[in-house]
C-alpha cells in the first residue's frame, strides 16, 4: 500500500480521483450532452434524437443572434473598463497608501465581504435607489438638476452595467491587490531615487508589474458578464438581451436543442476569449 | 514616516465612495424593511414597524421560505465539507505533478469560466435524458461543486506554492510515515487556509442561483425562492427577507473569520512554529 501511494502517478491520480469524478460527471458529461442535443430536433412537445444542423442554421440565419452577441460584447467591454478603473484605483490605495498590515487586511476584508452575500439581494437593493420615485430621482429633482423623474435609471442598460460593476469590481480588486502586494518596495524607491515622478513610477513600474493581476481580473469579469443572464433580465426589466437570456428563454419554452446550439456557440466564444487572455498570463505561476 | 501626500486624501475619498457604493444599497433596503404597514418599496418611510418581518414568520402566502432556507443551509454545509476535502486532496495530488495534471488543471479553469447556465442546462438534460429526477441534494449539489471546487483549488494552489518543503523533509528524516507527515505536519500548517476554503464553499453554495436553476427540482433553494418573489411580491416583505438572509450571511462570515483569527492567536500563544511555512 505504502509503495503504491509512493508512486507519483498512481498516488497522484488516487488523490485527484474525487476531483476528477466530480468534474467528469458535472462538467464534461453535461458539455458533451449539450453538444449532442444541439444536433437534435424539437417538436412542440418533445425533443427527438437526430443529427441535423437546423438549430445552427436557424441561429446563424437570424439577425437577432448577431445583435444579441454584439450586445453581450458591449456589456463585457463597458463593464471591463469600469471595473478595471475602479478596481485598480482601490487596490493601489490599499497596497501603497495604507501603511500598517492590520489596516490593509481590515479594509481588504471590507471590500470582499459583499462577495460572500447574495447577488440576487444585491440586485434587488438597487430598486429603492433607482426607481421612478427612488432616492436618485428625488435627490436630483430637489437639487433642481431635472424637472421630471428620469425613466432610464431602473430597467435599462444603465442599470444593467451599474449592477455588473457593483457585483464584479471585487474580482478586479482581489487579484490586482494580490500582485501589487508582491511588488518589491525597493523597486519603487529605486525609481524615485533615479528621479521618476509619481506618474512615471505608476506608469513604468507599477502597472507593468501588476499586469498578471489585471489579466486574472479580466478573465473573471469578462466570463462572468458574458455568461450572465439573470442580471440582464432583472436589471433591464426584460427589455435588453444577451446570449445568456437567449438560452434561458429557449429553456423556458422547452426548446432544448435550440438552447443547446446557442450554448455551444457561447461556450466556444468564451473559451476563445479566455484562450487569448491566457497567452498573456501564466495563472499557475501567479497564485 | 513621510507625511501623507495629497494623492492619499484623493484616493481615500475615492475608496470611501467605493465602500458607499458597495454597502449603500444593502443598508438602504435594511432601513426600508422596517417600513410601517402602509409603506411601499421606496422612501418615504411611513412609520417604522416590524410588520414585514412578522409577515415573513406568520403567513406562508409568500411561498415556502423556511423550507427553502433549511434546504439551502443543508446544501451549503454539504458543499462546504465536500469542497474542503476534495480541494485538499486535489491540492496534494497536484504537488505530485502526476501525468495528466495539466489536463485536469485546464478542466478546473473551464469549470471556473463556463457560463453557469450551461451547467444548469447540461446537468438538467443529463438527468432528464437518463430518467433520473433532478433534486437539490444530487444534481443541485453536483452543479454547485463545479463552482466552489475551482475556488477551493485555486486557494490550495496558492497555499502549496508558498509551502516550505523542508518541514516535510524534516519529518521524513525523523522517520515519519507519509500519513504521519500529512496528519501532523502538513495539515496543521495549512489549517488556517482551510477555513478560507470552507467559507467560499458555504457562501458560494448558499447564494448560488444560476447553477441550481434547472437542477434543484421541485424543492427550491432560498435564492430561487427569493428570485421567484421578485416577480410577484411588491411589498417590503421582499426587503425584510433580503435583510434577514444578508444578516445570516454576515453572521456566517463572522464565524469563519473569528475561527481563523482565534486559530492564529492560539498558535501564536502556544509558541508553535506551525504556519511559518506560509509566506
């Protein structure tokens, strides 16, 4: 027994077995099944095993598909830019301006706690703020900025992006903070001694060294936004669509083959994006 | 110490605004959940009362909230324990750099980046096509693991990357068996990080929505129940429920953080060097 466990290959595989079983059962098999079902046919009442391309033909033949994919990329791009800006600034403040480790940990935890609470409730909590008679409208009206309540605050693309930024900025803060904390402080001192200004230090020293963290944060934010369907549905009041909603609509109509075909294309898109991003960062080295 | 620069105050103000942005809405609904009986979903407050909380406890017109809470809690504990055990074993396995570990690593990354609705759809299809019924404790449990395990493993990778191998070598030189080394040297050193893995396992499961949507079956978990309420409940009872489960989450987070802190303090007092292997 000891001898078998000492064997690198067998011992390693035995230890990894539970993990591999879970991933094969609940990740690999479901993906294979989705690919298979995407070639099936659907009637009003049931789905029939077949090998037809009609789900894909319909998907690529419909102008809605391209619009929805474009919209998905738009959400991802805008959310990415905003979360990067906010996340980098917050991480920079925590890593370079807070001087004691106790305070760093305390403030960092304060930023991460919302991540461990419910996303649905955090979305709901925008209603009293953004609603027609909500805090934002009342405040703006009492300041005399606007005369009538703004209708586009809740249930709009604005609300969708706001919720994305609210939910996912954390995924930028954590990896960027993590890489910043590993920057050797003497490099910054050296740059200052050599006469670099604050902006030059930021641009030529800190940002290049923080790139791996930025890449990991980008992977999180982009995949979370591209795969989302519930934020878009809730915050747009069902007025906007992204690919996730296209899939969930098909599912609610029991049109599984069509949902599966859309899912396959979405998965390929996400994997291609991640594949490109992974060329810039070695995740295992950065942990 | 050099004096604070002007940029410190600008950044501190930005950070304060960010915290307000993070917590403001949650605090708002916490306040609004104490609306008087005639109050609506937004300000002004029409008196203060516990009316909406009483509503939650008394009538069940809003659905099976307490049943769904019990299920979510049980599922959270199941996912937590499984995530900790499987992540530790997986983390140990990856240290051996077994053949094929690269492929398993890419599976973990795929599990992390795959849109949640694909897991929901795929697992739902797998169960229905093979004639099994979906249930929160089987299909729901497995689907949630595809989300919690990558986080658990990423934490374990980070821990083992900073692990000083000389502790193990010392134990082995003193004649410890592989099991003794694991039990008395490795596990005590990584124990604090396991509290972190457990925290992720529980909270990510307790709040998970998309992956349980098609895999929970006829008995809803709490997030599904709450989302169902958003379409037909238009009273502050929704806020009261939101406030209660957020308070519950905060208590759980507090318990985990307190455990981590107590563990660190006990070790410091006992003068043990366990944990020094962690950078």
